[in-house]
C-alpha cells in the first residue's frame, strides 16, 4: 500500500500521539515500583512523552496546511 504525503503525515501524527499516551502511561506505572532505576526511567519516559508531543504538534500543523489548501 502506497500512502501519499498527506496520509503519511497523518499516520505519523497518530503514531506520535499514541507514543505520548504510551510514555505517560508507562511513567505512571513506574510510580508504583520501588526499583532503584524506576525514577530515572520515569523521568526519561516523561521526556519522551514531551518530545513526542512536540512531534505530533508539528505534524498536525503540516496536516492542517494540506487540508486548508
């Protein structure tokens, strides 16, 4: 299956949004653990969620340009 540019941007935006949800969920699950590395991993996942959020926002802006032309 070949995706055009708009559909590729849409797919990657949805992927990035899903990554945000996943990283946030993983981070919250680590609250319950007493593992010595849990705090480090929790902070890393929070950073990843934020980075994925920035990616999703940029992709959304490009998608809106496609849809408004």
